[in-house]
C-alpha cells in the first residue's frame, strides 16, 4: 500500500489553510510563484523554503503553524495594546465556518495594525472576549451593529453603507428627491473633508460645512415626513434608514467635524476581505484551535505588510522564535479614504 502523508487540519480540502497564509502574499513578494495551486497546501511550503534556501514539505508548513502562533503571543499582546491606545480604530465582523458550524470572525484594525478573533457569537460577548473595545477610548468606526454602542464614548458609522441604502431608497421611491439630496450631500462633505485635510486645515471651514450639514438634516426630515411610522407593523427599510440617520446623526457626520475620522469603514472590510478570499478556497476550519492559530499568523502578516516589512523574512523570524514586534506606538499615520 503506498505511503500516505498524515492527515491534519491543513492537509485536507475544506480545512484550515496555513499554507494559504503565504499564498495570500504571493503577488506582493517576488519569491513566490504567481500560479500556485488552489489546494490549501500545494506548493506554498516549497516556495517558502526556497526563499530561505531550504526545501520543505507541506506537512512541515502545517506542523509549524501552532508553534508559530505560540511564538506570536507577545506580538498579539502588543498589537492589542496599541489598538486600545489608537485615536481611531476600525471594527467589523463577518460569518465563517468552524467545526462545520457558523461562527463569527471579528477584526480590530488601523492602517498599521490588525487583530482577529474567531468566536461563536457576533455581539457583546465576543467583543468582551476580544478585550479591545472594553478599554478603547478613541473613535470606534463600525457598520452600526448595536452591540458596538455598549463600548467606548465616541463612534463613527460607515457611510459606504449609508450610500448604498440611500441608492436603494431612491430606486424604491423614484418620485422622492430626498435620497438623492442626502447622498449628494454626504459625498460633498467627504470631498470637503479631503480638501481641508490636503490644505493642512484642522477642520472644514464653517461656511462650507454648516450649510451642507443643514441640507443633510433637512433631507432626512423630509424623508421622515414622507415615511411616517406604520403603527402595529414592521417598519420599512427606508423608514429604518431614516430613523438611524436622524438618531445617530452625530456618528454619521463625525467625519465632517473631525478630520481624523474616515468616511467609511473600508479599512476593516479590506482586512476581512483577505481572509474571506482565502476561505473561498479552504471552506473553513476543522477546529477552533486551528482557526485561532491561523488567524494569529494572518494578523501578524497583515500588520507586517502594513508596516512595509518583507513578509517571508518576518515569517522566518516568527518560525525561528524571534518575531517582529510593533512596539506600543500610537497609530498616528492615519490617512482617511480617498473620495469615491
């Protein structure tokens, strides 16, 4: 009977993908092939070993994942402390599969830091266990999930979500002008924020920002008049959108009053997208331990890349027990999203 390699979390289709950590960086590092196979293990281990001058097997890549994740304990603690101290941080969550069940992947990040947490829950229990929002005192940028409101003092809501919902409201009610006015005003405020920032100003001039905010508020009030509450029945999506824009107006428009706050939550969505793209190949994780280890290393790679480091070199350092550490810096290199 032919010899078969041992089975493990990362050597079976649809399981945790440790070698995929390297594949995700293949287009950024010249030492990796651009046409690596879609299988979770495949040639990535050979490519990684080749970059260090040593041949390695896919079994070695799989076996090294847990010890590498353990080597990153201090790194993870420093990232979490730096995130708690950041003046602005992004938070988001998305569905994943662990042990064949629905779990949630949480991310906390800035343009220079990334931390992940897989959890069975989406809301407050998971956020408590993550331990970042519980001691965070900066501006938390998120998509409006109500559980976030229980943490911290300052919040900013993602306006990419609002723009999409305003487009849908306009399509559902083409006879109404308020969706188009509200959408155009948000876009003009975003442009004004970037113009002020590029000019080195501390804030958008009052003669520009005040009339735009007044126009946005009037558009929302007009929409509420046209969509009164339907007593005794579930409210429409349009009505719910308008109520949120009214009740959380300060969070929706914080980007126009504080130029350190971004217009969208794109940073968190980008950091989740890298993981979701890999899961389209592997499908999920067989064990919670495998998920936590994979995501610990993924957070290390993401943070190193954001800081301009060579990914293969930083992975080698982590494997040999000397991982790169970010230090307890204040993340002040923030650059909000560009218009459009």
